[in-house]
């Protein structure tokens, strides 16, 4: 009986996970709104804004979903993220994760 319950749970997991294919080009287009703070390619030259370029894709998804849900607190980011769809988050995360940036130091 336990095995049947476990199998049922395992079989329903794929149904509950949204598999949304990310689109790099769409992410690049959508990133124009982000450029004012985070830079055109996610390499902000303003130290108070985080660099998005080169961040891990899964981390970017996690962060944006957190801002959208309210689990992460930032008035500006929460306002932007509330308007993002799951597809938008996937696309933006794909774009920024593919940019060079993790090893780029900000200007002083």
C-alpha cells in the first residue's frame, strides 16, 4: 500500500511543475525595463544595484519568484516582479545567466 502511494506521488509531480522553455531573445527584449538599474547587459555600474549578468539561472528564477510572491522584500523589485509571468521570469533568467559578469568588478 505504501508503494502505491509513493508511486502516485511520484507520477503526479511532473503535472505540478510548470515546464516553461526559456527564450534568450525574448529575455533580451524584456530586459530593457531592467537596464536602468541593472545595466544594459546586467552589469550595473552602480554599486547599490546587483549585477545580474552571469548569475546562475536557477538563482535568478528563485529571486524573481520570491519578489513576485512577496517572500523577498524590496519595494522596487516587488513592484516590477508582480507583473512578470512565469514565461517572463524564465526568459529574463535565461538571458542574464548567459551574460558575462560574475568575474567583472564594478567601477568605483
